[in-house]
């Protein structure tokens, strides 16, 4: 089944790195995504990784996928105040546009 | 600019009333979705539509109804049968195929509150 879990809260100092973790249970997932939600707004796609990849880097973002442990992480380097938001991981099945979302992780960046 | 427009941004409902939330997209996307977001619970799928004149229930469809008469529009009605409607509602859409990099585009949401 689809069951995505995330921890709830992280505070980080500006300039430090932040790491957000996510676990999922559906081993047939083909794509895994990270979304960002700023207060009162919708979700913005940050990055995604295909399930046959271990790592993907996109500017300050690094996604790590451990398929054996069904563990997905997002590392934000040089965290800025504009990175304060809720971050959601999500997974989709091949041929299915539905997404299963985690509960989100609130990141607060302290100046 | 292309995008998804949800209106209104804030909506208040009296007990026993039905209310309709609007979602319009000019992205020429086929599939559209409605999610409900509650604090600490992430997003839960209410209804989705893969094509005009067709829609399916999501995980929490009870107390809600939708229609998909036009490709651009996917309104959600919160009926009086929905006993706990206070939440943030998000509409999303995907292009045909829904490949990586463009899985779902989201509107800015409607916050519904009970008076």
C-alpha cells in the first residue's frame, strides 16, 4: 500500500544545512518528489528522483534515495530564511497520476 | 500566464449549507484533483478527474461532490453532510502522461471555515 511518513518539525540556523527525511512503504513507486509549501499557498515542486537513482543534486538541493530501506531525504545546503516552509515528500506509481503525500515537515530557519 | 486559479481564497459556511469551491486551469491539463489539508495530516485526496465528464472518488470523498463538464474547470461542492469541513482545500492538475518534472501543479488554495 501507499504510506508515506515524515517527521514534523525542524529548526535550522541560516547558513547551515538542513536534512528532511521521509520513509515510504510502496516498493513499486517509480517517482518520488519533494514539494515546498509556503504559508497560505499551494505546493511547489522542488525536485524529484526516479526510483532507479540513488542521488540527485540540483543547486542547493540534494536528494538521496535508499530503496532498500525505502528512505528518501532532502538536504538543503546553505539554508536561507526563504527556505522556511513545509516540505512534503510524495510518491507516484507507474502509469498512475495519483500521489501519496507524507504529512509534511515544517522547517524554520533562524536568522 | 498559465496556471491554476482557486477562488475564493477564504470562504465561510454556516451550518447546514452547501458551498462550492472553484478551480480553473488554463494549462490544457487533462487530469485535475482536489485535496484537503489539515494541520499535521498532510494532503488527502478527495476526488480526481482524468478526463472531462469523468471523475473518481479519492480517499475521503464522503460529504463532497464534484463535476467536470469542461476541461478547464473542476468545482468542488462541500455539502452539509461533511461534518468537519474546516480545512485548507487545494486543487491540482497534471498534463497528459504526467511524466517526471511535472507531476502536479497546484493552485493557491481555499481556506474554508465554519461560522
